[in-house]
C-alpha cells in the first residue's frame, strides 16, 4: 500500500516538474510578498521585481499573475470594512472556537454564533472552558476600538486579522453542552498535567510542550521578554527536532523498519501540531520536517528552499490573514535566513558555529523586533549563548523524561526553580535596551536587504569586517532617523479618566511629561495603564530621557504611573507643587532618589527654558488643604505655539490667576479638572479665548466629565472642543508657522 502511494506521488511530481517550478518556487513567494508590501506603501518593489524577472522569460507571466492576484487580494483585505454597530445580544448559544487566555481573574475566548466570530471576555473563571464547549451567553456586543494612543496596540486591527469584528463582556455564562473538536486535545492534556505534576513543572510542561503560557507568572514572562529569550516559548524547530530524534531512536531500538518508522514520525508530528495549538511556528517546523522526509523517501530532488516555499504557499492559501501575524513573520523569515546561510554553517567548525549561529539569528531578527517594538535588548545575544543550549539539551529533555518517569518531578521542579532564579539574577546584568522609535516599512526593508547582502559577501570572503561596518551603518541610520525630527509636538494622551501631556522639542532637544495618568479602582488594586499608554508612546517617539516630569498634584489619576515611568526611563528632574506629600507622592520621591532623579518643588513665577520650550509657572505656593486647589499651573510657549495647563484647579484659582497675569491669544487651553463644572468658568474662558480647548476624560465616566456647563460655555464663545473620550489622543505638530492637529483614531486638518 505504501509503495503504491509512493508511485502515485512520484508520478504526480514528475508531471508537475515539467512546468519547471522546482528551484523557482521561491519567486512565487516573493511575488506574494511584494503584493503585500506594496499595500504597505513600498511601490518601488514592483520595478525591482519586473527587472529581476527578465531572467525567467518563460515563467514571467506566472510570477506577474501571482503578484497581481496577491496585490489585489491583500488590497481588498486591508480596505475591507465589515459594518457592525453596538447591539444587545439576547441569550444565545455560542461555540467556543479558541481559548485566548485563562487566568485567575478572567477567561477570554473566540466564540462563534452563526457565522459571526466574537471576542469574548468573562470574569467567571469557573467552569474552565475548552474548545468545543457550547455556552449560553448574553450581553452587550461592542465594536472593538482602534488604537487611541500613537504607537499603541491596535486591538481592532489585531481582531480583524482573525476575522473578528465584535467583542462581548459578560460576568456569568452557562455551560450547556460540548461538541468534539481536535483543539480540545490540547486542553485535556493540560488538565492531566495539572493533576499529576507540581505547579511549576506543570507550567513549563504546558508552555514548552503544548504552547500554553497562562500558568507562568507574568513577572517571569516579562523578564524573558526583556532578556530577549521569549522565543523559547514559541514551539518550533527545536521541539520538532527533539521529538523526531526521540521517536526515531525508540523505534530503531524496537526494530521497526525504516518505512514504517517514517510514517509513525509523520503521524506523530501531525498530532503534535494539533495538541500544541497549531501556531505558525509549529506548523512551519512540523510541515518542513514532514515534507523533507517525503522528499528524501520519494527522491523528489527538492531543495530546502523549495520545501520552505511549498509550505509558505500552502499556509498562505489556507489562511491568508496569518501573513500579518508577528509569529508567522518571525518564523518564516528566520527559517529563510537559516536556509540561505546553510552553506556557510557547513563550512564552520562546531566552536565557531556555537557563536556564529546565535549572532546571525540576532542580526536577522533585530530589524523586525525594532520595527514592531521600537526597542531591542542589545545584550540578548549573550543570554541566548547559554540559555538556548541549557533549555534544548537539559531542561526540555528533562521535562519529557519527567512525563515518562513521574517520580522525578520533585527534582525537575527544583531545577526549574533554580533556572528561574538565574533568569531573575541575569535580568539586572544583561538588560540594556536600545530605543530607536518608530520607523518606516521602507527602512525596515532596507535593513533586511543589507543583512542579506552581508550574508552574500561573507559567503564569498569569509570576513567579519563587513558585519562590523554594517552594524555601525545601521546604528547611524536609526540614530539619525530618531534625532532628525524637525517638528515640535504637544500631545495629550488618552489615559482614560486621568491626565497626561507630553511636550517634545524638535531635534530631541527637550522632552517634558506633565502627569502620567492612572486608573483609580474603587474596589481592588488599581489597574496599571503605563504599558498601554505612556510607555509605547514614548518608545515609539524614540524618547530615552525625560528632562522634566511635572506632577501637577498628588491625585492618583494624575501621578498613578509615575513610579513605572521613573523605573523605565531616565528622568532628570521631578517637579512638584511643594504641598505635604501623600503616601503615593512619598513613594514617588523614594523611587526618584533610588534612580538618581532630582525631586524638587517648583516656585511661583519660576521660568524654565528647555530646548525651544519656555515654561512659566503661575500657581501660588501657599499650603492648601485641597489637593486640587494646589495644582501646578503653567504656560508653555514653543515656536509660536502657546498653551495653558491647569491640573485640577478650581474657579477661585482661576480668578487669582486672572488678577495677576495677562493671559490671551492662547493656542490651546487644557481644561481644568477634566472639564468639571467646578472649574472653567465663563469669565475665565472668555478672557483666555483659546483657539482650541482640550479635555482629558474617560469614556462613560461616572463624574459626567466634561460638564454640560463647559460645553455650553464653549459653544457660546465659539471655541472648538476636542475630548479624549471621543477623539482619543490629540497631537499638535508645530513647524515654523504651520500647525497640524491629529486625533487617534486619525482625523487631520490644518489650522491656517
């Protein structure tokens, strides 16, 4: 039976070979990728592609046709809009298609109701769900929001790439049935691991063998990410190679013939793809192993590049949207690089390869990591040198052995605890993040082509000097791109019911942060927002050093993320109002001293000049019982742009300022106290007469901010209002006498 199958496959392949696609399949991949990249703005690639295809006149039309199809399809996909509106969902049966995350606080999953896929979040952690469960749910269906913070995570785009266009949140649900799906095997195995092994051992078994990282502590996952070794939890060629080796070894010892052994390994790899979640990396690794075995068995004379291309084309045809997934991009790019460098690797000795292989992997992945995350740990190469061998040669085989011999689980648990301790200790020694900021797709492509060119030169000359020169060139390009910003910026971030403003001078001369935001919870611990607001914005802007952190007053919604900011970025000075410190402000002062930041009071009428910014402080320094009344108030002047920032001051402070200072001709007035009726009097607004008023307030906030009174006063005075609640973050870009305003979601217009 196997021999008959072999003959038919071989005959089909010989027929296909007549079309001369072998060795040319990679150009089909390039045709698809160029179609995708052109949708991202890289139009010049079509000219390069057409010139290069002149080498293959007979197959020219095939590649060009594939390119046109790819471009048209992905152009349609990118601009596809599926109209949805918020609506109430009556009690409905829903199928759990995929579990996204399970923690002690909540469960998230993809539900299917009819033909609609919904991203579902529930605060009920029991019963624990698995794919195939049928649940009865009801609630409010919502359209997911796009990114409201520049450089922030775009949740709407993330879901749309999975064909999900609605979200649902419920406190409770009812489990009413189950429908078999092969995805449930992964969760059934996870349950067996939980019942039979210690928590830490079970957590790593699920992470490294099943691709489930929910049980690992968030702090330790953060450390893995900071050290640049989070890729250890992406099941890939390492796991597939180890599984194949162990199976072949056991089958050979049992005397199983080679043909049957290969069939068993192929079936095992298919099952492994299923039970490990079917991520792009595991599908790619298992698929390539299976195709290479078939290639060897049937003598199809396929190169590694052909096998890579076939797998890429099949995956993209089955699920075109996965080409946008970062895991897919990383997996296929790194595989392509390893194939291209294979001749070089074969010429190197074992010792040289030990150092060269991680170096190539680091250089190849760095541009992509910088493009998506705006920063990279430059010391991660040193960590990978010892962590990868330790995991692949010791810990991973030990976990597999523990499954076979459960009584050694306590020993495994102790070794994993020791491993985590080493990781924690390494974090302080091997973390040096290089922040470069957001850059264009064209620059990314240039960096990738530069890397490939280096590989070609090294293959010919075997000289490392070209890599050194290229690294210096890359650093120069990215630093120049980060530094040469000719516009000054004033950005009010969308931090919910809080305040945060970032002021940047052109050419990185000065960066000022005014308040940090903070989400106050009336019950339970405050929910941190730093990693979704200030951090991605500052890193995306390429900001490494903050000259001044101005804390207008000690309320949590204004300074709640100051500690995180001080621990993540270099801050030269923290400026406060000089009032008695509450517990939160005392903690901020203590952290500031620990990191070497000046913590001081700013005086009334003190003037700070920083770059092209002039900040003049207007508030009284009298000790006040009301924290809001003691808010720092200051004006900003920058290249013809002017603004008044007011913290949470009230009407009495407004009157005091009007009596002491002449304030008019303002470009921007940031409304006091989130637009409260206890501030922003009609007389104050009339005197200021700003071009635009800004309000920072949370969506559906319980305080009714901004107040009806403020909105009516602004209408009466014909002063435009922009509100983070509806407009997201609001950014002013100032260049000479030209001012542009952008809100997120995007809305751009020019002020003449």
